[in-house]
C-alpha cells in the first residue's frame, strides 16, 4: 500500500511489449498470426505472419489436368467457392475461345450472386461478433444456412461445390430449385432489413468502427485493394459494371460506394456498409436473372480434352475483391503456370500501415473490416 | 533494425502514389503498339529496349530486354498520363528451364518476372516482363512505386528465389523461414526431412 504515493518521474521507463495475436485467435478469421508491438494500449506496429494454411495450390495446379484444378479453386476461399471456380473456368474458356450457352451464363449469375449473399452474411455476422454483438451472428448464420441448403440441392455440397466447369455448369437447375430461390429472395428481403437495423447504426458498433482504420483512396489503389474494400474508399469501381462478364451488362443494379454517412470515407464502417448494401443489389440481380432464364443447353463450346495454349490474365469480381488468374498454358493437358492474385493477400499487406498508432482493440475491428479469408491468403 | 526504444525502424520510402483515376475523362484504351509508341516518344532509349511478345490468343506482353531498365519502365507506365497504369495487379514468376527439343535446338534457361498492370483511368491492361538469369535472378524492387509489390515480391522470392533489390523487408512469406529450395521451380526436389519430420508427398 505504501506504493500509492509513487510519483512518475522522468526516469520512469516503459518498454514495448510484443504480443502474438493468433494463429488461433477467433478474431483473425482463420489462422493468421499478427505480431503486435504494443506500447501500453497503443499498437506501434503489426506484422502479419502468413503461411499457416499454405497448401501449395499453384504447385498442385501444375500437376493436374484442367478439370482437376477446379475443385482446388473451391478450397481457396471456402466461403465463396462458386466465385473462385468461375475465374479459372473463364481463363480456360478465354484461351479456348469457347462460346458459353446462354442458359449456363444465367445459371452462373444466379449461383454467383447467391454465393455472394452467403459470403457477405458470414462477413456481416462475424464482424458483429468481433464487435461484441452476438445476435446478428446467429441471425446471419440462420439465413446463410438457407442459401447453403439451396446449393446442396443444386450440386450436392454445402461449401465446396465443383459446380462451374469450363464450358458451362455441371447440372441444370430444376423447376423446384428455381421456386426455392424465388422463395428465398422473398423471405430474405425483410430479414435483411432487420439485420441491417440490428447492427449498422447501433451506437456501440458505430463507435467501434467509424473513423477507425482509414484507407485513403490513393493508398487503397497503391495497395491493390479491390472489391468492397476499394469501394469503401470511395471509388466507383465494380468489374461487373466496368468490364462485364457472364452477361452482367444485362442486369440493372447499382454499384455500392462508401458514402461517409458515419465516420469518413474509407474507414471500417464504410467498408462494412458497402457489403450490407451489396446484398440488396445481389437480390435484385437474382430476381432479374430468374425472370430471364432461357431454355437450352447448360454445357458447350469446350471439348472433352481441354488443351488450351497461350497466356491470359482474367479477373472476376468476387465477394472479397478481384480474384485474378494468370494462366500460362503450353498446349498440354496441364497448366504450365497458374498464378492467383488474391484480393485478401493484398488487403492483409496493408495491416501494418493501418495499425500503427491505433488502440489494441481497434486491430480486431480493422482485420474484420478487411474481410479476409486465410484460405485465400495462403492458398 | 531496431532503434533504442525497441520499435523496429520503418524503412518504407515511397514515391508519390499513382494518380487517382478520374472518371470525368473519357477512357482511352491503347493497344500494345500505341503504348510502345508513347514509351518511345518519352524515353527513346527505353523504347528501343522493349519488344512486344505477341500472343495469338490471350494477352500480349512487353519484354524489357535490359533488367536494369525495369524500374524506369514500370515508372513510366505508371506516371505517363496516356498509359497511366495506376494499379499493379500481380507480380508473377515463371520458370523456363533449359529444354532441348528433338532437333537439338535449346530454348528456355531463364526465369521470367511478369508485372500485370492495369489502368483504372483508361481500362487497359499491360503485362511487362523481364527475363532473368536462372542461376542468379536479381531485379530491382518496385515497392517504391506500388506498395502492393511488398508482399507480392516476397512471395515471388519464396517460390522462385528471385532477389528483389531494395525491398524493405525481404524474407520468405508463405513457407517457413528455414525452408530450403524454391518450390515452384520446375526442377525442384522437395527435401526428405524438415527439422526431423518426414515431408509427406
């Protein structure tokens, strides 16, 4: 008790403490280890250590035929697998100069946007969980499960689909599944309003996220941000609008950009809010796609043996950003080189820059708002 | 690399970031030949060292024949208002070991680094490549121009052993720091043991 009169003098020495956050920390969304150099409650530096989930995707791809690579793509970003398959299939189709049947294109758009909703619901729910709100997480997972049930009926798997193939899709959508998708969109619209009202303008949530982790636009471009992270920084850039693929130019939807309604443009809140509004846009696209679903073939343009030649870089707009496939094919059965440009990998490289000088608790809110999936970072 | 207070020193020096795209201007996509003409107009010496590698299908590429001029080339591609590639999408290594075909003609024997650059302003994409010595691949780092290159180049070193000079934090990223060999080289043989553990194949 005699120490209570202790006065701080100029000789008082403090020391930086190194804290290892992860690789098993629930807020790192997987196996990410962040080495935090902390000065009391303030973070001085944050070094991400990657590679805990490295499964040698690029090396495997060089030893597999083209159809064999598709299931490996699923396992990169395991919460948005449909989107991951599409990029690889499009790269192969571009080299083969294949014409994809109209029905296959529309089915692709339906499953892609359903998958985007499922992925954003996971991002929404876990971000709420990181910020201390348990209820949105339960609601989000309840609704996500409904999407996964639909996928289970379409292709037999909840998470790792192997559904989109070079040349089309593997199975047709039956009338029953289309009705279920219609029921889901009708059901989900009011649910989404409710989810939105639970978290978006909650004052605790806003205090934790607004004005935290600001990425100015020039920094975002320099760090190669894409997808909701880039749009959260205020750039009107969506590949579905700017470089349409799969017939996205036929659908009427808006690009969601960070508006700075709370906080400033480019902070965690704006990145989060872009994702919430994108779910509404995805539902718009699904409804339009179901209405204009034509009859016809679901596969075509690609023969049984796939032997492309040439090199191509194809990007698609995935829920986490622009996933790029740099495919170099030498005319044999296997890819010569396949390089994946992962949006999460680029986003996580910004962590050190964002975390210098913030409070310790804000690190969680910054990692959550970048919405990384470690399966895609490490590949 | 630490100062007296124990905080690791930040050695991150960056040029002025690339231009933020303006959508008021109408996009003016260039072909490879037009872009090369622009390069020749601004830097004739550099322009004479760049050739276009045409692909029948897919994306064509520029090959910078002198590795020391790579940084200049990337900088010009980034800053020139007509090309204005403000986004570096990917840094990819590609290994071409020496191959002798049936007629005894040797080809390959180099490592290639491909920089895929994209212009948010003009919506065109260019691939700039440089061929390096396969035994000692060394090239200048572009981290001073694009921060995304920081992790991308580390991954490239991790997988191919390409040394990027001037990189602020140059070490392995995905593999453990004491791993031997560079796995994405075509002649890579995985070690039988790693720290006393059998490596499964």
